[in-house]
C-alpha cells in the first residue's frame, strides 16, 4: 500500500506531520521509524492491534512522551512538544478512551480546567464558565447540567464532558481515541455530526477506532501500525476492510464469530424478580451450564447494574437468586466468588486491574489460598498459575513482572479475564468484553468464550455491539 503524500488531494499541506519517530522503553520497542500526516478538514483513521503503538504515538503528539528519534512538524516547521502544555499551545488536544477527568469537580470546572475565563481582576469568572460550558455541551447535543459533579455521571456522560473540554481549547488537531466506546447509538450519531462540523471548520482529526463501520463511515484517510511500525497509509476510497485487517494482524482473520453448537446443560443461575430502587425492575432469567447468554441494551439501560448486583457490588431491594438448587443471598463480592460467580467489569482500568502491581500478582489476587502455604505466598506457584492463564489468552507482555498499567487496553482486559478464570468459577459475567480491542483480539475473545462454554462454564456477555 502507498504511503500518504505530503499534499492532500485538495492541495493542502499537512497541519501536523511526524517522520522517523522511534520510542523504546526498558525491554520494549514501542515505535520504530513511523510516520503520520494529518490534514486540515480531514479525518485520518489510525488502526492497528492492541500493542501496535497507537497509544504511544498519541502520547508523543500530546507531549506526554518524548520520541527517541524523528521529527515533528507543524505547518512544515520542525518543532517539539516538551510537555502537554506545549502540545496544547500548539493546538493539539486529545479525547481519550479512558476519560482523564476529575470526579470531585463540576462539569464546567472539568471543561475549563487550566484555562478558566477570568474577570478583569484576574479571578475566575464562574458565570462565564458555566455559560461557556452550557454552550459547548449544547454544541455536541448534550443537556448535561454544567454544575453537576462528575462523580454523579455515567461513563457515556463523562466522555461527552471530555469532548466538550477538547472543544473549549481552540484546537487545530483533535485526537479521538476510541471516543464511541461508551456512547449510545444516538450519541454516536451526534458525534459523527460533530466531526463533520469540525472538518468544516478546518480541524485535522486523528480518529483511533477498532470499529471498521465507524472508520469507513467518517474517515478520509487511513494509516496502519503493526508491532510499532508503519505498515501503510492512503485514502479510504482506495482500500477495503479485508485489506486493512490483513495489514493490521499480518494474517487473514476468517472468523470473528466462531460457529458453535450450543449444548446447554442444567440451570446454573436462576434470577427471579430482581429489583433495585433506582437502576432496574423485575429482572428474571435462567442461565444454563455450557451456555452463552447475551444481554443487549443501550448505554444507561441498567445492564451493568444488574450484573453488579449479582456480583455483590450493590444490593437488590427484592428478588431471588438460585445457584443450582440452592437459594442464595449475595451480600458481598466474596460471597459471589464463593458461589462461583465472577464479574469482568466494563471499566477495566479502574475496576478490573490494580495498576502498579505486576501482571502475575493481579492474576493471583483472588486465588491466594491456592498459591500460599501456612500463610506464606509461594512465588513459584503464583508464576505457574499466572503463566497458565496468560498463555491461554495469548497475553502480549515483556514478562509477568511487567506493571499491568503499562499494558495496552486489550491486554489489560486479558489480565482481568485471567484473574477470574483462575478462581475456577461456575458463572463468568463479561461486561463489554470486546470494548476498545482490535479485531484480532475480538476474534480471540469470542473463540475463548465459546471454549469456556464448551467446557461447561456458564457465560453472560453484556455488549452494545449488535453483530
């Protein structure tokens, strides 16, 4: 495939370009001699598997990382971004998959953090801030109250605040890293309309997504990274989905959804009349051994809240739960685990993994009774247990000692799944298990779920992805 030219088809030069960018960390070469060009009024889709180097290039563009080699040019002039503030001053802003916001501040305070409007006496102009926040939110079709605290909002609303924050800075380059991962269909279409407005204003947009329908819907150009290297780039009109997939994964992905013959056994989990005062009402279902039960609904429909109640994170106001033949009352996560129910949350970064701890300790955390003797942990047993499940899930990491916070989103997801599988559960609840992961990893997760069901595990999958 051809690489992007130095001038767009409309004759415009790139607003921002990277050439020969390399970046290494201890034991890991994240990027090697990559390039990227972003044009005014155009969307460039950056695609690649988890671990391909997409997050690293975003951190270089936003001044969080410094490249080991290579050049950055803005309007053809060589420059560097020694800090996030320098990147922002140059007109580069990012909307991340995991929202980087502050729960204790209001919506308006989050939007204008670091560049709040001031009165002539140099004090924060609170009225102007609230009015400005309201205008920005209305611009993206949101009716959020600028004075509500972020801690009281759901994930989708937090993403909208992040988008409004990006718009509050007069950016020339807008990076959108999986911006639709937690949005409803209505909100996604509103985002598409917003992107069209940004293009009309001449903004250069870098759009990172694993969803090919989105990429072909809104992107003008494509760039593919694989294993930290540039594989190719070009115009969307000249490429097909199968070509992009092959470049991303280096192989043909024939089957994203494996065909399986369900062989459901006896009921494992029966829920009858589950109610919560504010989140859900009259939820009833039966889950059988060897079955994958799908829960679908728009963001905010109460899917995750039902699963969290089953895992003991919240308490239903009424209703009954049976595990096999036994009626059980789940009052805590410890009781859920004892009854063989485990939960892989949607927000893996905050609720699923313990950043700062190595991979092997994350995996063995709920299984310490298996890896200890007489109150003392046995390191060899911890590594053995962690290795068994990371190999099964094809985890990409330098070693099991690596900090889980340094892994890509898809590999963090694999660590969380491995952690709960190591407890040998009867029921595993996967809440948006393919959110924010690439097509190769999606195929692996779906195949793995089919394997679990074939082995007799009962699986609940919560998903917003209709296919």
